[in-house]
C-alpha cells in the first residue's frame, strides 16, 4: 500500500474514534510526520512529531535511557516520551540502522518500532533488506501500518 493511502486510512480511523496521534522518529528523519501531516484533517488529530536523529536529543527530549539508540528499550522510551510530550492517545516510534555501516552491533536494515497507547507499549523488531532509501521507505510504510492497526484496535 502506498504511504499517502495509509495516512488517509489512519486519518479516517482516528477521526471516527476521536483519537490523536504523535510520532517519534530517528531513521525516517521526519517522513512519518510528513505523511501524517499531509493527510485529511491532520490539524484535528495529528499532535505532531519529534525527529530525534541525535542520541542526545532522544535522551533529553524523549527520555531514552543510557542505552543503544537502536534497541527495544530506545524505541519504547521514544514512543512513551512522544505520547506524553504531545498529549496523544497513540504514538509510534521508529529507530534503526539505514547504513552504510552497522551501528552498536546492529546490522544495516535493523529497525525497532514501538507503539504506545494508554494500555501500554508494544515493541517490534524487523530487518529490511536494501540500501538506505529502501530501508527508510519500508520503515515508513511499516510504521504507518502499525499505527493504523493500533488505531483500529483502540
């Protein structure tokens, strides 16, 4: 499914439920926020996003503990942090390795996701093949799919 269609499905679902959404992103460098912000009525349900490319920003703004920025603990902290910071019902976070080199022992294509709701946080680890643009595209699409699943399940 293409990114804009996913974002429109999220928009329709959150409007129906009266939910709000926020994102925290590293690897995707703002592409999740851009996709959601371009969707219908985003001003009513999209609270915003934090692009935390720097480990320092992840720690200072999103509450990431002293851990690798590419791990379950980081993704969970980012999702919780942005949900609280933005006052959103649902938040998704993504952090990973786009390449060209591995990071903190994680191979290129390793991506951690986390979705935070009032019920808790669900982390997910995936590996995408390809070069950096392909990894980022796959991460954006999967992040939106996780968000849509969460919105529909809330």
